[in-house]
C-alpha cells in the first residue's frame, strides 16, 4: 500500500505543481487560500495523528525532538527564503531571487518530510492521513517552485525541476521503508526523526496562518473558511480509526 501512496503523492505534486505552467490567472489570493487550507490540514494531522503516535512510541523524549524540529525548520527557512509557506523573503531592493538556494533548502525539507512516510504506525488511519497532509502541503509548494523556475528558464526546464522536486519526498519514504526493515538503527533513527519533522510542520503551518492572506496579516473571512475546511477534513480522518 505504501508504494501506491508514494506514486499517488508524486502524481499529485507533479501534476498540481505544473498547473502554473499551463494555466494563467492564478492570482495571489487563490494561492493564499490554498496555503491556508494546506497549512491547517497539515497542522491538524500533526496534532491528531503524528504526535500521539510518536509520544506513545518514544515517550517524553518526543517533546525535545519536537522542539529541535521547530528550530531546524527555522534554519531551513534561511535557505528557502520562506517559499514553503508562500513567501520569498528577499530584500525589496534586491531583484535577484536566489533560485539555487531556494531549491536546495526545499529539497532538504522535502526529503525530511518523506522520512515519516516510511514508518509503520500503530493506528490504521495515521498513514493515509499523513500522506494526504503531505500532498496538500506539497501541492502549493510545487506550484510556487514552477512559478519561480518559469521566470528564470524555459517551460521544459521548469517541468524537469518540478518532476525532480516531486520525486524527492516519495523517494525518501521508500528509502526509509527499505532501510528501516533491513537495519534496526535506521528504524530507530526514523522514529526519532518523526517528531523533528512534526516540529517543522508546526512551524510551517503556524507561519502560514500569520503571514499569508493580507499585507496586515489579518484573517479575512475567506481565509477563515479555508482554515476551517482544512481542520474539518483533518478531524474527519479520525473516523477512519
């Protein structure tokens, strides 16, 4: 089943991420609402599924790793310039977008978020819920990557980069599964990495809430609806338990 989930994750990321290359008129407001939805859904799955699993598995140490993950994402953001939560933080007087730096940071982030996908969870609903949350998060992320690359190269180059970016997270999940079943120390390492990734998810989701939507960082009613929709779907996954 994990293989099917990984293939589906790749397809959603690649197909959805290439939409800006074919469809014009995707304005910032629509992207902000998509980010608000994906951030709230990701946060919901993290709190409802990922954290209970990891605290049950490794106990109180998960809190330490959770804190580490939060600040690791803060460091990664320095490389990505914040694109994973919908913004590119560059100085207004500097029109050069550090594309290589952004892609490097996003690749590290994408690999990290793929590692928990290779873990066998106690509750049946955790795995599909986590795949859905990661897919929802990666969709706007890949769309932003395509938009940035398209502004600095051809459509073919953009498709190639989106293709490679889409493959990183499923690849990390497959590698974690294969190595975790063969080597005990890898399984233990992935177990410790899950709360680290959860901490990164919390950082990303909360940053989306504060930074996307309006210049004053206020909650519009459209953004509130997008957030409530993400939380509602997250709560609905509990029915699968």
